[in-house]
C-alpha cells in the first residue's frame, strides 16, 4: 500500500486548480460512461481517496502535530524564529487569524478526501466485479470519509455534511451540527466494520489499507470524544479480543523504518522516500514533509519545528525516575542523532534544549533522488494498539470498572518495564492521563485529549485558551466568502 497509492494521471485532474472545497468539477461525461467499468478502475477510485491522506502542503502546512502537539503544552512551534510561519505562532497562542492558509489547507484537504471517497461510493457499486472486493472497496471509502469527517468535526466543529458528489447547485450548502457529523461518522464506520477484512486477511501488497480493526478503532475514538464510555468500552474490548494486535516488544522500534505497520499498528498513513514529490499543492505527493519539518536545523538539514517543552519532558520524571520512553521521544542536548551528529547549539545553530525524535529521520533514510525535503519516508502512526488500550482503560474507569481499567493501563506500562498502577479513584484516572501523555507523546493527540476531557481550560489557560471558544478552530474566512455566508463562523472568532 505504501506504493500502490501512486495514481494514474487522471486522478490529478480531480484536485487541480481548485478555488474552494465545494468548487469540485464533476467528472465529465466521457469519464462517467467509460472509466468506471472494471475492478482495477474501482481500486483506482478508492486509491484516489487514500491519496488525500498525504496532502500536507495544500498549499499551507496542516500536519496532525500542528493541531495536536503545538496547540498543546507538549511542544512549541519552533522553526527559525517567531516570524517563521508566524500564523502558526498566533494559533499556538489562540490568537490566530481566520484567513490563514494553514486552516484553509486543512479544511480543503479533508473535503477533497470526502469528495474522492464520494466518487468511489457513487461509481463502484455499479461495476460488475467480484462482490467481496467491491464490498471491501466500499468499506474502505466509507472508512476514509469517516476519517476526513473526524478531522473536520474535531478541528472545526459542525461542517457541511457532504454524503454524495455535489451538483453545482449544491455548492453553497450550510453547516450541519457537530452532532449530525458525529452520527454520520458512526454510520459510515459501522457500515465499514461490516465489510472490511481483518488486518491479517490482507495480502502484503495491500498492507496499509483500512481494516475492520481500523474502523473499530476510529469508532472508539469517536465515542470517546463524545464521552459515550459504555459503548466505547465495548468496542475497545472487541478490538482486544480480535487478537489482531499486540504491543511491539520494544517501544524504541515503533518509529523506526522497520517498525512501520508493526504488530501494534492499527492505522498508519503510508509514505515513501522515493516518490519524487515537490512543493506546493502536493496532489500526488507520496512522501511526508514531517521529517524535514521536525529535524533540527544546522547540520541536520531540518526546519526545527515541534519543539518539546520543558513541561512535557518533566512529565517523564513524574514518578520519580526517568521513564524509558523519553529517550525514544525526545532528543536532548548531547544526544547522538543517528549519523547526523550530536545535538548541541553549535550543530543546530539554535539554543533549544529538546527536539522531537519520532520523525527525526536519519541520513540513510533521505530520498535517493530529487528534493529530499518533501520525500520523507516515515509513516504517520495515526492509531496504535497502545492508544486503544488506554482508551479502554479510560472508558472502563468512567464505567466503574476499575480493575479492567488497571489491566489495560498496566499492559502498556509493562511493555516498558514499569511497575503496575494499583491506585483507584481519581488517582487512577490521573495515571491513565499521564500514561497517554508519555506513551503517545508528539503523535498529535494531546490537544484533542485535553479538549475532550475538559482539562484544556486549566492546562492551557496560560496560552490564552478560552473554554467554549478554543475547543475548535475558526472556520477559514475563504469558505464563508466562497459560500456567500452559507457557512458561518464559530462563536468567539
């Protein structure tokens, strides 16, 4: 799957020259009647929907770690200084403008993915082909549509619910409520769960495609976001009981090249380091920009974004000793960064004490041709089995099942050799929160965890966070203007 995302030139046409997310040019008559006729063309249609997962610069950056890490207390923007992507600094301090291309790019990329999933869902059902494969493709498209909607509702709140390929007369549709988007996500995921294969049932060539477990895990995340803990515990236990996943024995291996799509991987966005991608609207880019953005500057040839905070590093010492996961998560001054050299001010040209390590690629992993900057090869580990176990622990706690909560929590701790938690009551919940922070650190979860648990108003108050406003981000001004006001702004912006 890391390589099958390569799309025929036809699909580049679907995203070219767009002005706004609803300004999608319908597929013209010759394509409608002549293209979607075979199984290969059905696969190409859903591959196009996968491709939008890789749109990180469209044209502005909109990485998951922008929103999940930099907006939280885990990391600071970084870069060459305050003026390097100044709008990201403003967003980090909850003072961002509503006309920033950073948020516009997030909005557009997700709706591009929704559009492409809708194309597959429109045409694939009518193709004469193997029925099992057809149902799998439909399930993949529904999973992807749910994922893009999940991004939209957690970042922007209620957005237009687009469940089909729009006609020109439908472009100026208003926003739906967040509750309606959540219900639609749940509907898509339940349909996907019914038809998608287990991870173990895919051949190696399809590694990375949506699985039953991925759909269940995204449903779990959706239920947790809505505090529906009873249903969440049930679906989490279904994932555990499937025996499809296990914690990788060595935490340090997870973010290596060899650790991609490992035993604890439930959903990863696939990237490769030899795709020849370029800057700008990376409609067919197959490499990630996360590697170059997160590597240190200076001799490390990176941009030095997503800098871990002292508060985040201190969390790894909260139990009175250094948590072994710190060394796999953060580079500190004096550490050797692969074959690049030693992390210090002389080599980085910057005074920072800490750098994000999980996407800090080594020299040997740079693209063998073309510009290495947009061709990073590190997969984005979106949902890991440890995440599922910790969501199960949290849901079980809220359901009064403290022993079940401790069991899942302690499985994650045992993997890195830590003593089991025996506490109950509020101390158990705090232990679960702590474990999520250190286990999943710098993977794009923290801000959303703080928001959904109601802790953001306390933890992020010093950054200017206001509860009821900053739970979600402003709707891009361009979308309000493009729809003649049919799409409205979020309160407080």
